[in-house]
C-alpha cells in the first residue's frame, strides 16, 4: 500500500480522500514467493501503518511487522472488522489463519527440501489481503486501487527472487545422493 494525496492521482476527482495503491492477491503471491516470504513483513508493516494513520497514532507498525508472527492474529481480526464495516460479506477465521500461518513458518525449520513447504504460508494471508483491499476500495475515506504494474522496488525484488530461487534449485539438484 502506498499513500498519496488524491490530488496527485486524479485531477478530475478533487476530494479529500487519500489515494492508496493496493497489491492485488496474485501480485502478493508472486512477491511473497519470490522474496521467500519476506514480502509478508512489508505487507504487515503497510497494513499496520494504515491502521496507525487511521485510528491509533501511538502504534508501532515496524515492530508489529518485524514480530509479525505474534501480531498476525490481531491484524487479521482488525482487518476483518474494518472490512465488515465497509460491506465485506465474506468471512474468515482469524484464529485458523493464524495457526496455519504459524505452522507454515515453523515448517521452514524442517530439513531441505521439505522445509520449502513453508513458502505456502501465503495461502493464509490471502483472505486478509483481499478483505483489506475490498475495505479500502469501498471506504468513504480512501480512494484505493489494485495496481497491476510492478514498482521499481518490486521489480528489483522479482529480479533478486529469481536469482535466489535459481540458486536454491541448483543447490537441491547438486547435492550428492548417498
């Protein structure tokens, strides 16, 4: 999510709404996988930052993102509450999503290649991503748009991700079998 003054976005829609560029679900999955799950920290930071600016100025979004495994459940609950307030009719179980996300993160400690299953943790973040995007796009206070193009930083992340995944795959196939 990127926050911009709406007057910089659309000259014909001059309002007091904040313009927010949102990452759609498919783009989120790509960035999550290519960053080996690190994109989740950035997404959590931007989500907590959104709620900080919206309602709770003394919140520390960076700390909540870094320790995201402990703050995922409250974030999922807050997103669902905000989404429902803005007309979101789908529901998800924040507790089950948290448990799944937590277990997937723990699975990264398993020996290779089994530990690579942890990359599937994105599946437990998709419902909150979609709910938050819906809520922002349907809010009276924000002008949200799911942007399909990749920013320069995201393109750099994609490039590094491709290199890292190539190294991981090469390493998996180069291990001698005994």
